[in-house]
C-alpha cells in the first residue's frame, strides 16, 4: 500500500504540475506514429479545441460531443483510403479462393490448387494465399499494439508491434502519469505470456480488485457486446477454414507467425519466445518444450465469439480461447430489423491488468462498433485496421482521445486505478446510442420491433413494414391462420431463435451487473483507504470512481430489466403460437374424425345392403331358362340369409363397442380434469405469492 509520504497526489497539492513537454526517450524513436509517418503523433492544445466527455455526461455536453475535428477527420479519411486500397486487393483474392473452394468441394475433389496459377481469372499463387492469411490473421509479432501516454495537459498516441512490447512496458517518460497499452489478443497462450511478462516487469503491483476478481485472479475483466459486419464476419471464418484445409502454406505461415520477437529481451532470463515454448509444452499444444505452435491453432482466438458460443465470462483459461471455429455464422433474429440486417452481434472478453507504477495493459480481440449511430453500416464497412482510429464508433479509440485537451488534469485522480475504472465503465455499457444523440435504434428497441414483426408479419421478410392498428392478439391470430398451414415450423423457429438470443443477452447483462456491483465495493474500499491515508483527489469536481461505477451499474440494471421484459414477451408470443397451433390441430383432428365417422357409417350401410343387392340382382336374372340347373330359389335364400345375418350382427356389435369405448374415455378425462383443477389453482396461487 502506498503511504502518505510517497503519495502521487501529495507533491501536486503543494506545487502546480510541471508544464507538459515532449519527452525524448529511445522508445519514442522506435515507435510508429498514429497513422502517419512522423515519429510521434502529439495532440496540440488550443483554447477553441472541443473535448469529449464520458458517456454518463454526454447529454449535458452534447454540442462538444457532436463536433468533429476537421483536420483530424481529414487525416483519418486519407488513411482510410489507403486501408481500402489494400483491402480491395485482398477482397479479390478472397473471391478467387472462394470460387476455387466451391468448385473443389461441389465439383471435382481432385482439382488441385495449382491449377489456379495457370488460369488468368484466378491467379492465386502461394504468396497470394500467405498474404491473404496474414491480412485476416496477422502474425503475432506484427499485431499493432496501441500505446497511449496520459500527461498533465496532453495525450500522446502511437502504435508499436507486439514484438517490441517488452521495452514499452518497463519504463515510461517521467512526465507521463499513466501509460495504457492495448493489444488486440484473444484468450490463448500468447495472451497469457504477454500478461505475465507485464505483471513481472514493474516494481510495484497495482491495487487488487478483491471483489471484482475471482479467487486467485485479482484483475478486472468484462464481456463486451459489439457489432461487426455480417459479411466480413463470415469472410474471416471462410478464410480460416479454406486455408487451414490447404497444407501447402502451413510451414511458411508458422515461420512468419513468430519472426520479429526479440529473444534478447530478458524476462527472468527469458524472452517472449522462450516463455511461449514453455507454455505450449505445458498446455499440451506441442509435444515438447522446445517448439512453437502452428499458425492456425494460435490465430483462432482472433475471431470474436457469437452469442451461441461459449459461456458468459466463465473461468476462462488459455485453452478456452482456442475453441473450434464453426464455418457458418449464426443467423440472428436481429437481422429482421432493417437497420441491423447486415450487423452481427458478437461478444469479446476484455481484460485489464494494472501496476502501481502507472502502467495499464488491456487485452481483447474486439474490433467491432461500440457506439451506434445512423452511420452504423459505414462504420462496419471500414477496414479492420481503421476501427481504432474511429472515435465515433469505437470505445477504445474514444478513450484514447477523450482527454487530449487537458490530459490527466480532467481526472479526479491521475492514477492507473482511475483510468481502469473509467475504461471498464465506458466499455461496460456498450453498445448504446447516446454518443451521437440517439439517432439510431437502441438494441432493446430493435428487439422490441423484431418481436412485433414476428407476431404481425411474415417472418421471412427482412424489411419492417409499418404496424397496423389491429390489436396484437388479433394480428398474431390472423398471421397464424394465414401461415400455419404452410410454414408453422419457420414461425416457431423464428420465435425460438429470438428467445435464445434474448436469453443469452440477459445472461451477459446479469454477469455485467454483478461485475459493476463488485467493482463498486472495491472502489469504495479504495476511497476509504485513501481517506484513511489523507490522500485527497486533485480535482474533486470531476467524476469519481464511485460515481462512474454507480452510473454504469444503474444503467446495466435498467437494460437487464428491459431485456427480461422482452424475453417474457417473446415467451408469451411463443406460447400463443403453440396454443393456436394446438387449436388448429384439434380442429383438423375433429374434421378428420367426423369424416372418418361418415366413411365408417357408409361402409356399414354398404355391408348391410350388400345381401339386398344380391337379392335384387337375383330378381333381375332369368334362372329359369338355365338348362339342367340343380339350384332352386330356396337354396339362394338359405345361402344369402345365412351370410347376411352374421355380418349384420357383427357390425352392430362393433358399433356398440366403439360407442361404449369413447364414452368411457370421455368420463375418465373429465375425472382427471376435476382432480387437476385444485392442484392448478394451488400452483397459481403459489406463483402469484412468489
């Protein structure tokens, strides 16, 4: 615990903070700029420069939030054009690969991939395949790590390669209060290695989140819902499966995956690659402790989880992130809404590791849209490398630029704990529509319209026609009457799909609410500890950790309540569909039973009148003229009468037996209902009491 004497707040209360200045250090010279060719991207401070505020204050500061920075936006658009040029090249390669794979699977399975080289319209060489794989799944050493230095009065943002991360997690410039490093890594061995190296690189451990973390895991984590392009989400899965099946580039990809890591950087005498070799062997991924894993086993953690994949924030370990990747992406009920028809709602774990010397490391494969506005499709269509530069759509990009006017002077406490809590509360309430003035449908509002669509219109339509003035129960009944005979399975399937999505979202929100409740206990304990040590905030007027967590907790609780109501609504709708289908089936059964009874009666009448038909036939025949006949009329009557009497008696007995059986069954069912009525009434009373 940090005492009063060496408190980071104490010296600033006695003297004003030093003027921000550019710090020259070796690590700055090796860093790449934030989307430019300069050594470092530094945000200038001007009096008329508008700044952003957190989500909880967005409605009282809407004008500054809505304003864009023209110069920076122009630079970002120029970088975006370069991103798109690169993406277009790989898009053509993907289309050629997909056409080849379709022909190889549906056509001749012996069609070799080498034939692509000889065909002008599909020029996929080995280099093209490697380039396509590395575009969608960058080699580990080439992953772009976002570095943000928060100072009193300014913020410095730049990017580095993951292979160079060790030299940036040990030291920082003296005028930097907090250094935040964000690596786009999913759960897996590489994630565990970077995390462990970071925690052992500093001199002081951060304050532990005893309530937020699990036993033996005193670190913060949260699960973030975000939107990705449905087309790109499927494209990434296609590339993974198609290239993984083709073994001609495996060795090349494995070599590229690990080149670029500096093995000379010590970590208790070991570098990143040495730690990875040990970890792969320890986890059983490789047969020994001297080799590295193959490319595809490691990069599968880059793909975000669908709602149906995995549990909600379970005790994830390194192997839990290496789940099998299914070829097809899930169809979602949200696709019935016009605004979200090309949006895939996905889940990503987001983990936080902090040290007491002012370092914060976050790890997450999230590359989706967090803030919804009317340009959602445009945000999702941006290349994957550009999302962290779009502070209108990405929460990570927003927090990087949020304090660029005053830096840590806008913080109540310029500590890594405050930034960690702020980042958790900012990410934990997404996706939402507040940042751009609610100019897009909310997530719960979209599901409400989807449920109304399911009960009022054909479920296969992606468009959302205007609702009629017919009461909902009448719309549902008319829709069922219209489609029950043709597509009852599709209607029930759509209801079940929507119900399952809502159930999983409720689980995520429930776990998120628990996270904020536990985090509130931790930050209250932090405040009590600081008060006991006479450590007071530098800027008490700015949002405190307790205020941020309390606001996020209330917002999450309200959202969970809204989705629980939606889940109950779709459950009632599904029960109504089942009930109407049961009524229709009973009506059909009654009609069928009536028709069967009529046919049975006609059969009996036909059997009864069969002898009489024979008699009338006899009278119509002239037997007298048959010569040498030994049969007289008495023989005919004896034969017909002897046959007709037993047949008539058998039919009468059968009809009496069936009538008696139906009467007995009806009596038994009536008795059973009388026995169950008191139990049902008692159960209903207990449910209302509960």
